């Protein structure tokens, strides 16, 4: 039934606008229907008793209104009423007697009722189409959200697995392992809470991720920490990855670097730089000063932070450079800008 209605111009125009030639065609067809109704009424006039001037015009109004549209039906109603008045009620003239006016009033009531019913049917069809489209949109949105949730959970579990594996390799005791896992999983939870607080279509800024990741070290807003860089929106798993990396850098600085002494300082700067090979890149530089002279790790050795950074950054086509000048450790990370809000989010390798 719905497919049949959609083939009628009156209902097809609800979903798609008719072309100029199509609209003209509906008016031409309506006039033809009126002409046929007039011809049939004139043909039967000699055999019809008095009192049936509108016999063929009522169906014409209904057909044109239902098939071609309300305006076309109104046009046929006007033409039919004038023709019945001039040709069949008082042939050759417009009579204004009481009987004629009553007949015309009855005609107006009937065609107004018919066209109102046509309008209500068209309106119900329009509402049904709108409801169907809204249901389809909500179903598609629900499917996207389900896929996003599934993907996000897979990434979270993969990240937790990587945290556990790397923590096991670098922990010397069960208590140390438990403490490290607790801190790192807490950092992971905070990053996901940051994501949950965003509205649909919103991204977190890099600055908000930095402040959230370094909050446990109580350096944000103090003279021991400075940050500088443009507003860079990031989203999805990239928020989780950067939160973990920054938390680990803060942990290492608090244990062995600039944050382990009262006069130490951490500077975090980021910028967008153009690259001839890979396009625009986000460059993040973590620089420590005022702390103990850093000890570079042995060749082939690396703790959780360095291992995690290398694996994650490589997974998003980025790079990590770690240097240990006497002034303090310096870490330089580069990430392609198109991976900051990826359509397919990176997954931490085991």
C-alpha cells in the first residue's frame, strides 16, 4: 500500500520535491479530469432528473485531490462548482436565488469535507514517513554506539593486558606490582572518565588531557610545571594512550627525575609542525630540569614507560626520541595529526 501511495504525485511530493514539469503535469491532468467530468455530466444531462448538478464533479474533486494534490483538487473544485452553477443549475447564467445558493452551499460543504479528508490522509502519510525515518536514524545511531562501545572495550582490555604484562616484567615484588597496577589502572580510569564527560561529537583538548594525567602529582598550577601549546582536539583511544604516557612520565619524574627534589621543574610544550613526508604532525616535548643528573638506560633495556611509548606511538605511525642531557630527561613524541581523532582507533600491542 505504501509503495502504491508513493507512486501518486500527491504522496510522492511528501518525500521529494516534484520538478517544475512534474507540477505542471499534475495541473494539466487535473484540468483533463475536470473536462471529462464536465463532458460526462453534459452527456447525461437530458436523462438525469433535476437536483443532480454535481453528480460527476464530486468524484473528480476527490480523484484530483487524492492523486495529484490538495491544490489541484481545490482548482478542480472551483472549476466544477462554477460549471455546475452556470450550465446545470441555471443554464446560461449565474442565478442567486435561495434554492441555488443552498445548492451551492451544500456543494461547498461536501467538497470542503472531501478535501479536508485528503489533507488529513496526506498529513498522516507525512507523519508516518517522518516517524519511519526517525526510527531508522535511531536504529543506525544505536548500531554505531554499540560498535563504538565494543571497539572501546576491546581497546581498554588490550591496554590493561599490556599494562599487566609490562608491569610484571619490571616489578621486583608483589607489593610493587600491586602499587604499579593500581596507579596505572587509576590513570586509565581517569582518562575514560574524561571521555565519558564529553558530549556526542565533542573531543577533549590536549591541555585537558595533560592536566588530568598530571593531577595526582600536584604540580599543575604551580611553579614546578609549565605548559604551552595551541588548542589541539583529540579523541577516542588517543586520549587513553596519552594519559597513560604522561602519567608514566610524571611517575618517573617523581621517583628519579625533576619532581623527586624540591627545586625540580617540568616543562611540557606541544605544537603542530608540517612535514614533507607525513604531513602535519603533533610534536610533544617533555623537558625536565633542576633534578638529579639522569642516568641513561642500558642498551636494550627499558622500563614500562619507554616500552609503552614506543609501542603505542609506533602503532599510530608516530615516533619517540628519548635523550638524557645533564640538565634533565627530555622526551620528544611525534604523532600524525590525522591519528589524533582516528576513525579506527589504535590498539595497544601486548
